[in-house]
């Protein structure tokens, strides 16, 4: 059978009482031994004095021992010369009914013995012992009661924290634990807990927003498909017209597929479920191949496409993941730069050994107010325009993840109306 562990309060009280009991017992025993030694030393000094007085009287005049006996009152003594007793008090040897302390001094001719009653001394010691034996449990009980109350008071914040923590759910993540004194141990604990709650709240809020945004974005193409279908059903169409309807629907399905793929990619990336395989990657080659794939889109918009890659720029990274980043930046450049604009892609080996990829365009640029936020999921500067061109605001979030997962960062140089320059900076290896 297991005995339930006692509460912290009970443990504190018991420890406190245990330590106190040891201290009090040691102190009492020490005091008792000390007092006992002092009392016996005083008694022995008195007996030594008695012996000296008797010796003196004995040497000077034997006849005065009787008078001395009278003077010394309770002290018993005997003076003998060999087997002959010279003098002895009435009750000698001392009666066995009472405790006596006997000391003898002797030389070749005579022997003096003195006995003093030590009942009073023993009584004093006994009284002291009784005081200690009765007092220690009383003191300990008081200390335990006091300790229990004190522990209760000290631990009260823990109870309050537990009570608040119990009431916190996903819906009430804004609640915080009470902090009485932020500098004491409990205050610091509550502070750490509150900081964790703040992070959780922020993460939850982000998740909630993400879900809401994702649902909203998913609804748009679905509504599109439905309305195209409904309109088509209301009229009888010719075969080419039906083909057109199906093509429009497929376009929406494409948009839906891209969105779902991007969502999946971001979610898996954030859960850390996309393993990175780092190898030495020829960055110029990677940028060249992405550029070849997208160039046709720029050609469609009559944009000038300049590829300016240095020879053998390399970095240690996961090429597949980095490709997502480069693709999205280039795709945005094409998307947001008007017809006849210019797009430049360049790679540079940084002097310190890192690799830099630049994507520059002559599009509308990005105002400083939006510069940080465009990397957030679902953030678009002009939602309507962006959606028309097929964007839902995930491209840059994915690009940032793709670069940061590889240990790099994305920098942005842009002024409104003056084009944009995105720079991927990869660390040296
Ligand atoms: P989207 O899918 O809407 O393109 P992104 O995350 O790729 O989403 O970009 C977020 C927003 O940043 C876009 O809506 C757009 O307004 C702005 N943006 C991105 N790239 C450029 C660029 N090269 N020039 C101007 N604006 C851009």
C-alpha cells in the first residue's frame, strides 16, 4: 500500500518541527549537564573547605572537634588515626536513606572523612529535568501550530495560482496568474507562467486568424465555381460555350489547388515536419533554372528579363526548399510589375563567403508601412488587385520560411512607386 505524499504545507511544518526538536533537545541536554557540573563543583568546593577546616582544628587541638561539629550543623564527619576513631558526628556513617557526597583526605597518621547531603542539589536537577521534559512538547506543539499557520500563509499564493490556472481554458487564455510580489520565488514562477500564457495566447490568436483567413480564401474560389455553374445551368449553351464554362471552373480549381498546397506547405513547415537535406548547392544554377521556368510569364507581359548570375556562387542549403523562396519572389515580381517593366535577377558571392540572390523590379514598390507585414500570412497590400492576379498573401510567408529554414534572411529595399528589391542573404558555410 502506498501512503499518499503529505502536502508541502505538512512537510514544511514537520521539517520545521523536527529541526526545532533536535535543537531544543540538544540545548536542554547541554544546559542540564552544565548546571549539574556547576552544582557538583560548588558542593565539592564546600566539602574541600570542610576538610581543610577539620584538618586545621584537628592539628591545633583535638578537643575542639565537638564544637566544630556543632558549628558545621548538617555536615557529617569522622576523624580517625589508624583504626582508632578520634571523633565522629552522631550520625556516622551517613544514613543510607539520603544521598550523601563523601570525600576523604588521609595521610600516614590520620584520616578525615566529610559527608554532605546532596538531596537539594538532586532536587534542583530533577526540577530542571521536569521543566524541560514538560516544556519541550509544549514548545514543539506551539512551534508546529505556528509553522503550520505560517506555511499556510506563505503557500497561499500557490493555491491562488492553482485556482486561476484551473480556470484557464483555450477561451480564457487572456487570464493571468496573480502576482503579489514579482521579486519573490512565487512571483517569479507566476511571471514565467504568465509569459508562457502570453505566448500561448498569441499562438492561439494567430491560429484562429489563420483558420479564419484560410476559410475565407477557400470560400472565394468555391463561390466562383458555384456561380459559374449556376449561371451556366440557367441557359442552354452551345458546346464551345460549355467548354468555356468548364475552363473557367478549372481555373478556379487551379487556384484552389494552389492555395491548399501552399497552406499544407506552410502548416507542415511550421510544425517542423519538413526535413532539410543540406548540401552544397550551386546557387547560380538554381536561380538560372527557376528563371528559365518563369521567363515565359514575363515574356507574356512584355517585361525585360535580365539574368545576372555570377559564376559558381555556392551555399550549403536545401536546394528544393530554397527554390520555393526564389520562385515566389520572381513570381511576385512578374505579377506586380506592369507590362513593359523590368525585372533583374542576380546572384553575388558575398566577400565573407555567403551567397546573395537579388530580385529587382520596376513595379509599384512597397510603402514602408507594409514592409514588415507583407511577410505575414494572408497579408496583402491591395487585396482586390492581388486576388485578381491569383495571390492570397501566402507567397512571401512561404519565401521567408524557405530562406530562414536555410539559415538565411530576406531583406527588402523599396520605396512606393520606385520598384522593389528583394535580397536573399545566405550565411557562409
Ligand atoms: P500574394 O499572394 O498576394 O502575392 P505575397 O505574400 O506574395 O502574397 O505578397 C504579399 C503582398 O506583398 C502582395 O499582396 C503585394 O501587395 C506585395 N508584394 C509582394 N511582392 C511585391 C513586389 N515585387 N512589388 C510590389 N508589391 C509586392
